[in-house]
C-alpha cells in the first residue's frame, strides 16, 4: 500500500515542520514502509521565487499597464495598496528578477548567510520577490509568514469560491502543472494532508480538488491543528465531501494507522471502527466516530525526515523540530486552547529518549540545532536535560518555550541550560499586573518572574517574552504598566511578541464569560467557521483602546529593542534565522556587539563633501508614498476584527473606506532603491534635490545654497537624516567604494 503525506502551502520556509516526519516514522514502525512525504510549501516557495517564474509575473503586470493603469488625479483607498506595490515593482522589479536566485543562494550558504549585510539584502530581495509574485494575483498576498486571499477562511462558502478562482488563487495553476504530476507518478492509495495553519486552508482544499478530479477513488484525509478547530463545522458542508473523505482529529498517529490498515485490507467504504475520525459514507451521511486518548509518546519513534527536500529550505543549517512532550503540564491558563489540538493530558518522553532523538537526527541529517516543539519546558527536564546532553557528549544547540517557574530556574539551572547548548527561551510573561495574571490563572508572580529573566540572561541565553493586551477587564493603566516594566528591563530581554487578546470559542474564558465580565459577543452570521470573536466587557479597556495600546507597544518595541529596529527587524520573525545567528555568535551580547550594533556603520557621517551612494535607482511618483504608507498602516491597525484566521480587510470595508475617505490628492515624491542593500525609501522632491547635489565635489554649504537663507540650516539637518538612511557616503567611504 502506498501512502503519501503532504504539507501544503503556506508554512515558514526556514525549516521542515514536525507533523509529517512524526507520522512517517510511526507508519514505518507499525509495518507500512511505503510512505512518501512531500513538503509542497517549500517546493512552491522555491518555484515561485525563481527567475523564470518572476519574469513571467513581471510581464503579466506590465502587460496590464502596471503603475500607469492607476489614476493620476486622485487615489481611492482601494487603489492605495495597489499603488504601493506597483511603484516598488516598477522601480526594482527587473533587479529582483535578475538576482532572486542569488538571494536564495545567500540564505542557503553558510559563508554568505552570516555576512549580515548580504543576509539583509537577500531577505529584502526575497520579500520583494513575493510582492512581485503576489501582484500577479491581486489582491492575494503570499509572504514569508502567511497566505491570504480576499476570501475569508472563516466562511466555508468563501473557501469553496477561492479554490476555483483561477485569477486570484496562484496554487491552482501550480498544483496542476507541478504538484499533481508528481502525485500521479507516485499513484498513492491514501493521501494525508497536514493543515496546521489558517494560511493552508485554501491551498489544501485546492489541491484536494485537483487530486479528486484525477483519481476519485483515492482516500484523502486531513488533520492538523486547524482542523481540530473547524473540522466539525466543515463536515456540515456537502461540498467538502466532494474534495476529501475524512478528517483525523487530535493527534494523527492512531487514526492514520487504522486508516492504512483498513484501506490495505480492501475496505474503502466502512471506517466506523477508526477512532478520532469524521468521515462521509457513500450515501452522503457524515459520521463522527468516538474519540480515544492519545498514544503514549514514549512509544513513538524518532521523527523521520527522509524524502523531504532538505536543501530547499531557506537556511544554511536546519533547526530541526523535536517534540519531547505533548500537552502542557500546567494546563490552567484560561485563554489557552492547546487541548483542542492535541487532546487531553500531558505526556513526556524520557530524558534518555529525547537525547537519543537528538543523537539520531544529528547522525542521519547532520543536524546540530534543534527547536524543542513543546508547550513548556517541564521542571524535571529543565533540571536534568542539560546533564543528559552533556553526559552524552552531544555538541548541539537548542531553544524552546518555557513557563516562568519560580522554583526551577535557579542560576545554577540556567547556567547548565546554557552549557548544554540552550541559546534561547521564550516565556509566557503576558502581563506585569498581578490582578490580570490571577484572572488568567497563570500562577506566576511578576516580580519573581523578572528575577528568573535576569538569571537566564546572565547565563547568556536570549530571552523572548510573550505579552498579551486586552484580556477581559484589563485597564489601559495595567497594560501600559506591562509595557513600562518590559522597557525598564530591556537590558535583560531581547524579543517581545505581543498580541491583542481575542475570544476563542473553545477556551475557558468563552465558556465562563460571565466570570470574566464579558457582556456581549459579536459573531459573524456569514462566518460558519468562525473560531475567534470580538466582545464587549462592562469594565476595563474597550476593544479599540486595547488595539491602541497594542500600537503603543509595537512602536515602543521598535524604538527600544535592537532586534526590532530599522534593518534588524526584517526577518526577526523567522525564528530559525535569529536562532542561527545566536548560535553563531554564542550569546545575545556578542550578537549585538558584533553584528546588530555595527549595522549601518558610517550612516550619518556625511563628511565635508558628501556624495550620494553610487548605484541608486529612482522613480518619480505622482503621489507621496510616505503618505500612502501611513494611511494604509493607520486604517489596517484600526480596523477591529479577530484576525488570527484572516488578514485582509474585507471587500465591504474597502468599499466603505472608498465612500468615506476623500481620494488622496497628487503630491509628487521620489522612490529610491539601493541595489546594494535592497532597501526602498521615499523622498520628497526637495530631499531628492538635496541628494542629487551630493556629488562629492560640493561642500555641505554648496549643496544647500540653492535653498533660501532662512531654511538652509534646516536643509543641512535634513541632509544628515538622508545620510542616516544610508543614501550618502563620506569621503572615507567613497575611497573604500572606489
């Protein structure tokens, strides 16, 4: 029997995900060796970001008029983002097409990846390549972190429309021309599709539709984190059962194995004995089978990554995921819904098994870096795992999430964690308000948590904090207290991941709404797959106030945290990249000293005879790009909606903004592209005039002499701002550049 396991687009492109390797290893162990795993997500990224494919996108966009197709006498809101993207494509599209393969090569090369200037250029070029590709399917957007269409995935009706939209769904053509022929060659009997993220919903069902059109009898089952939330709702839509045959609920090992056994026996119609399965029989009747407790994680084998395209991921070294536990040993946080995905209970492998997993993966794949994909580092593991790693003589580095356990993270434990290769720990800090933490049932004391953070930092381990804004009844003052506490201790914290709280229907908060002062919930009548809800409380912040505080958070983080500042923030969300840089430089302090603080050295130094940086490319625009960007950011950040599943402003809102907002009047600007660093910046005509006069021959006084006497000092100050942006080089830099 042939089994094919698929990870569909879109997932982060830096490393493989754990779902397929875990299932592959299990099936092989249990007597089904003919298993093929296919990471279609990374294959699609690699194909989309190719010179040939982007050249075609550029041709299609220009064939449609490109930037010239937009009006010259005023931009409506719905035209602003199109203007934003098309102006960049017009300016640097040819350069991106020509150098996209080079950029991918930088991210895959150890020598070039750790050359930080080259890394930043490659990251920006990849980002521009994705914007160029997406523009062909406007308003669809594929990024390094997500895939969204104008069809909300909270609606099954919208999803059905999306999977047939040839003009806006880029995966229809790609799957038909590239993925389906590969599947046809394998000719599997059972196909399992892992759908972990909302961004995978439309691509996964698009692929299922094409597979069923080719081979109706093949059994397609879907599982994964997202399906744990929406499978029961999806099962009520008859159209879904034309695309797939079953949903595996919770952890997939047991139901997938029993599906294999059933189909291998020749039974392709009756799956009533397969626990944790939702399926549809030949008569169209949907069955929800009984649930069974998950398997003992100690019985599961080491993940098997064989067959995955390890050389395609956009990293020079892989950070392989490894699950030492499943579930959360604390399990009391009222906002958490982990049990929805993995089922009840907490289970862990032995420390010896975890170390042996690392050893096997190191031997088989040359993997020296690991992400322990666990909810929280258990106390016994925090204390004992470092010794086990060191005793085994493993030369590895690793990172994980952990709970702020006041009795566990002593300085001795932290030092041992660092000695064993731990380079980064992410803690669920959430709030510095004792009242809010008690309402969350976090079971931690904020002042003691700061001591833990200090010890971890002192051990040389990078600290990431998760923070939450807008928990029911939280006041603005409490939220800002959290921000201020983090800022006051920024010498100890390297990253902060902040989000606005939204109400998950499977959480304890939702079930006990009255206890949390939630007086009203706002369901969307058209969203039959809705999971997250907006709500109203009688006290504490309003939802808009929570969103405003969130914006204050993000602005403060950009101002005070180096990893978020300027060029440094480009790819910080790609955790594998940040972790690899930590590993390369051994600690946060060295990474900051040797790399981040040196980024842009020389910027701001204009010397006595400034010269604009060689090779700059420019594009004169009819509108002020800075004004366009600011308008889009403001509207996007202030449009209140639960957006963990969708990330585009819907069509109804777009039309409303077009009616309510006056069109943006023409106001010339100049877009400047630096091919050396890949940055795009916008200048006013006056600023561009200043920059043009920086020819290396004129003194500062001569550069600004074309301006009236009363604004020359202001012009000089502005000249230094342009230099800070890296667009001007001093005499010393000119000599280096030749």
